[in-house]
C-alpha cells in the first residue's frame, strides 16, 4: 500500500498541484505554509492534505480492460501531485476521479498503473483535497496577527460619526478612549473580531469597483505594535444573509451575516452602566 507514500512527510517543504490550466504551489518558508508565494495558507487545510497523503490506501487496481481509458481521463482532468524536499521530487502521482466524484483514482506515471483509492473507515472522495482552487488554500482569518501584538483599533460607522470609537491601552487595560468601558462587552467584541473568517474570496474587479463606491456601514482599522495596519470595511443591507467586505482595501470577501452582526456594536453599547 506504500506505492503513493513518501518516505518522510516531515521533510516535505513544497507541494505542486498541477492541472492542465494552473499550478498551485504550497511551500513552507520555515515558519508557515504559503500559497503561490502570495498568501498565508490555512493551517487546517494543510493538516487535512498531509492526513490524506498519509492515510489514502489503494483499495484495488483498475482492471486491464479499463486501465488505459481511466489513465487517459485522469491525465486530462486530474491533478498531478508533486511532493518536494528542497528542489528534489520525493513522490509524484496523478489524482483524479470519475465524473460523479464518487470514486477516486491515483495513477503512478512511471508504470501507468491506476488504483481506486480510499481512506479506511471514511466515506470520502480522496482526490477532492487536491482539486481545491487557490482560494480554498488561503488562510481565511481576516485579522491574522498575534493578539499580543495589538496596539489599538478604530471603529467608524456610517452615518453616525458620534458612535465611532478608538480602543487603546490605558493604565494597563484596553478601553474606549474618553469613556468608562464595559470590558466584558469589549472583550466579547474582540473575540468575535479576531475570530472572524471569510466564507468566500471574490476575484471580480468589476464587483470590487462597484462595491468600493458604495457607502460602507462599518470600517475597522487595527494597528499592531509595529504600526502595521489591518483594515476591514463592511457593506451590508438589511435582510441580506451574506455581507460583503473589503480587506486591506484590496481583497473582496463574503461573510455570513451571523458572524458580522456582533461586530456592528457602536460606542454607546460599550458604555459602563
């Protein structure tokens, strides 16, 4: 069963996922995994990827009569998976499946052998993880910085500027400037803000331009101790279950309204009673 296994997964620091149109590169830079050298990777998805690589087993080989046609099909529609240590390829195979994605196949390019793959104990389409788009690999946390590096945050709301507020350190405690703050409510707000994750990234510049011209309802700017800023603007209409957001003024994203609702708290909400 070790035909598709690498010797040592701990030493793998780069993975290529090649379809006939696009290559996704996942590489470890010494501290974390990156996607296409542009984005931090979602650690959970990287763990799922390695678990799949280690646990996938050949259930049976594809019969002689079908082997050639299945091999041709997954070479066209599947993903070539290359596991590298430095620049040395340690394992390479092609992952794909039938049209309905109910059966996963791995092919061994050197022998042209094809196997039906499974993960013992699970009903799962094994090749699905390799077929994810770039956005599926990205870290979906909006404010993905260390909470201990927090310096301040400014929240601005439309249309009520009287309800804007700034949170900063005062006598060793975080509070809203110029106001006696209910810290329990403020801590709950930050728990929601820093746990906020994107449901879907949008890569349509036309949509981005039109959203950018809309009035936003809330605008959060977080500053860390190195004076780097992290910004999120939210555009929402009553009754919509999905909320549009703009991260760092450049990346359009969609959020579930239930995640956003606890963030639309204005200054008076945090006043200590």
